[in-house]
C-alpha cells in the first residue's frame, strides 16, 4: 500500500516532539529561595524519579529536591 504523502513533514515532526515531551512528565525539582524551583531531570516513571532523587540527596546534602508531575509544560501548537 502506498504511503500517504498529502501531509507536511513539519507537522509530523511537531507531533513526534510533542509526544516525546509528554512521555517524561515526572521531574525532579530543586527547591530554590522565594518558592521557586528548577527542573533538574525528567523521567517516565515516578519510581525512577524517586530513585534518582535519593541519589541526588546523598550527593548534595545541602540542596533540597522534590519529585513533581510537570503537567504545565508548553505544548507544540499544530
């Protein structure tokens, strides 16, 4: 069966990027002063994020981290 070529490649690329970004919704945030946070790493599962957060806490005892579900990421408009 022939491939459908009536679409633009850029739209397909944008969809792939948006899907890939949604896969890594669990994140480790470093807590900063004034109730701000900085995303340190992203993961597909919460358990992976929690495991890496334990590692970070051992490596840098003076920093505070928390696992967050980052659902407010900017999505690609198609």
